[in-house]
C-alpha cells in the first residue's frame, strides 16, 4: 500500500500528489514528534526537496520542544506547487495554509514552506548555494533565500567509489587504473563495436549520458550535431526525456554513421560508456551538482561542460597550452549556445591529439576524490550545530 501511495509518474506526476506527499509529511512529522512507540525519538530531521517540504513547517508549529530540521534543496526548479484551493483536502493546520510562507504566485508551494520553516538549508554544491540567491537561478524564490542566507550552506554530493571504479566495475569486460589505461582503450573498442560505430582509437568518442531536457542543454547538443563531423568526433547518446528530442536524436543517428543513440537508461550501458568514451558531454544551463561529470572523471573520461553550480566546483578548465594544464580536469565554456559548445569540443579534440597531455589530464581527473567522507563531515557539522 505504501509503494502504491508514493509511486511516481515520471512524465507528469500523479494529479493528487499534493495529498500523497502531505500524508507522507504528516506521518514523518508525527514520528519525529512522538517517536516509534518503542522509546526511540529522532534528535534531528533531515528533509529533502519539495516532497518533504511540509515536515519542517509542521515541526516548527509545535514549538521549541520539537527536533530541529534541515532541508536540502536538490533542484530549485522543482517546487511542488499546487492550486491554493487544493489545500483544503490536505488536512493541514489553517495557519499554515493561509500563511505567506506557503503562497507562491497564487499557488501553495511545498518547497517554499520548507525553505521558510527549516532551521538550516543546504544545497548539493557550494556554487549552487550562491547562485540560487540571484534572480537568474533563484526560480522566483531568490528573495526568500536571501533572507535565509545565513542559514544556507552548500555541500557537494559524493559518489559511491565502490560502484563507480574502473578497476573493479562488474559491468566492464576490461579493467584499468589511472596508472595503466590500456584497459580503457579496450573498453573504447568494445563500446564502438556495441554501438555500431567505426572502431578507431584515433577518433575522439564523445558520450552524452543525460536527461534530454532544457536544463541539460539537450536542444543545444542537438543543434550542434550536424557540425560535429567538422571536428572529427564520434557521438554516443544514452538517455531519455523530452519525447520530441528523443525522436530528433534518433533521426540524427539514422542520418550519420558517426552518431549512435540509445534512448532509455540502462545502468550497465552507462558504465560501459563512461569507460569507453574519451569525452563526456555534460553542458547545463544550471546544475545543482552534476554526478555524471564526477563519474566520467573517475573513468578517465574528460568533461566538456559549463562552469555552473556543482560543475564549477568539480571541473578545472584546461584553458591554455598543454604546459599550463597543472590541475586541469576538463574543458568548460561560458555561452550556452551551439557555437560555444562546438568551440569547446574543438578545443578538447585538439588536446586529444596530444596523447601525453591527454594522459596527464586523465590522471589528474582520476586522482580527484569525490567520495562521501568530506561531505559527510560537513553534514555532521550542521547537525552538531543544531
């Protein structure tokens, strides 16, 4: 019954999601306030995104004896906004339904409620925490967030180093390390064959492992594809999202032998693409964190991306000559356009031809520690402070 209650429709969401998640939040708040009936009560409640946004508010209304709350915003663009008239069925305190803390341009906003009442706010990267204070990235909530800025901290997400490890990855036929990349070359030949691309070590293979959405600049990637042959690259896409873009990318693959498209998502294929590709395309108009880029660097696949949000916190641009690449881990571009993206890919493809320089960039990226230890300590500091 619980599984049915919270099963989510990927494309649209259920029309009664406000009731489903209001019920979830009331249950969570009750557990936090009264415990499990066997003597356990939480010291602190950590809520995530709009789906749990009511929990900090319901706790705050109980007064000082309640446990403190933290709200993590994973993506400010998803706010859980519903018609004000729908709140009557949610069985919420009237003071909450009628408050300015819940109203968002004539709607009831789960996320705004959480931001208003949580004792601390976090985002999943330090740069995103600063960006959402601006009108450009604040999604209409930047004014409220500026008021709460003293309680806001950005903590970078981590990756599971046991799952994403080219030395032990069960999805790979050939393993490798930063000190011995021969297995990566074998992975490239294998994925080229699997996708029907011409086997070639000399041609840069670009992968686009992403949701096909406006945020991820899938429209810009699509517009850039016809010109990709000019920089002599192969292109492999694996992802899903906007139906029109899915169809357009599939049609592009039919027109060009240098383009391979696999709509959907398979974990094993994602691992093999990360291992076999030379370049990981992860452009975004905004990006709270960007785990795909971290996975790519662990596999010696260099990112081409924009320095926004968590991408700015994780990718160091190879801006100059090969001699200037100390610390660089990828390639970044500023203008969110097909021209800007293509120029950056051209820069990466040029550096790819210098094998010694490319190996140094790979080694640096694979040396970066994106594990959870440092981030966990920062969360513990927030918890202990509360």
